[in-house]
C-alpha cells in the first residue's frame, strides 16, 4: 500500500504514524510512505512518539513486511513550518504524489492512500488540477470518476467536485449525470459487493425544482438521466430535495446518494458523520482512498489529530482491492446463457 505524505506542515504525518501504530494493519498490507525520513523524524519528535519508527528504503522493492516503510521523495534540506501553507510544502506534496502514482501505474503498489494537501500551495504550472481526484482521473485517462464520501451510515457521491458554485449549472447535463450513475453503480457492485445497488439522486434546485417553478434542470436534465439509467437496469431514484432527504433520514434507504455539487453532498455528510469517513475515487482502474479531512494547520504538531479517518481509509483500500480480486475471479469464466425456448 502506497501512502503519500501530503502537506508536511499539517497533520498528515501525525495521522499516518498514529494509524501505523496499530499493528493490525500489517496483517493486511505492507505500507510504504512516499515522503521524507527527515520530516517524519521531525514530526515524531514534536509529537513525542517514542514507540514508533520508520524503515527507510530506497525503492518500493525493498519494502519489508510488518514494518512501516518510507521512501524519500524530496530534498533532504526540507524545512517544516508547522501550521503554515508554504510553496515548499506544496512542492513536497506534489513530488510524493507523482512518485507514488508512477509506482502504481507500473504495478509496484496495489492501492494508494493520499494524505491531505493544501490546494493553494500545490497549484503550479506542473499541477493544473483542483485536487487529487482530478489529477488521478487525468493521469489514468478515465472517462469520468466519482468522488465518493463513505462512512458507516452512507455513501455520497457528487456530479461536480471542485467547481465554483456559479459554474455548477454548466455541468448538470443528462449525459454527465448518466455517466456518474454508471460509474457509481459499477463501483457499488464491484468495490463494495452490493448485489442490487439502490441509488438516490438529488435535485439541483430548492424543492428539486418544484416541477419547473424553481428551475428547469430537473425536468430537462436530471429526470431524463434517471429514466435512461433505469432503462439500463440501474436502480436510480429521484430527484429528491436535498434538505428533506437528509433531514428525514431518507438516505438510510439507499446504498448511495448522488448529489449535484460538492457542498450539497459533503455538508450533510460531514455534519452527520461527526468527523468519520473516507474519500474514495470511484471509476479509477486503481484503488485510491483518503481521509475525509484536510491539512488542519490549526492543530499541526499539537498531538490533537485523530487518526480514525486515515486508518479507515487504509482499511477501506485493503477491502476494495480484495473485493476487486474476488469480483474478477467470479466473473472470469461466466456460464453461457441458455434459451429456455430451445429446451
């Protein structure tokens, strides 16, 4: 399992090391952190984690089982400035991500867990993306992905991810929604072993448009996409008004929810999840998860960060990787369908 160290000035190393202190993870995978032994040592000393150490290696081929391995990806003169967003922190985030993704593309690692980065400091000429999701979608040349937030209560995907609210309407088209529903449905089947996934689709406008009184997107784009999905044997339902849908707990009746834009889905998810949850990129040919939180500069170095979300991201990556193997095995030699009328 590859793990990118994210922003070196945030809580990434804290949640990574605290997660790897749980020895049970070594029963499932061999973790390899793409980061810096020097930076890791700084955080370890700051956090006073005396009972933890990394095994420093030069390449993933040298990784040792039942140990927390680390590969140096950045300049040894790295400087940590806790709680600050700096250009160097952005560069360090990008170098670790690029190295890990290159190894993943070469088949050297089976799954990837990305620690949080700061989008403003990682934006450079060589990284013209709004986040990990878009970067990975482009790198692996996917025909669309779905950012899927997951916890024990719900799975919430979004049609648009890191798009300004003023531009969301441009992306709410029948074809885009249908594509997201196909990706989400397949992920539920393959990655989460849901036999007959039920997907709830939210409306874009207040009251899901009130039959065109408060907006036309539902009638012109969303409803036709749902009907086409149903015609292709996808159990999609809606569109539902977002406020009543979450307020009444209707999300409990579905295997996943497809929201139209970032905050429509993530605000109720984070409000109801109380800090738990995992961010999963559905639709990639590889497995990538991340914790459902950011860099948390305000508590960096204070030993206050909970590792729960990061630990859950690691376990989920292991589960999805194994679910994909099982699905591939089960579907590799299907029985031929017989025409009953011929018998």
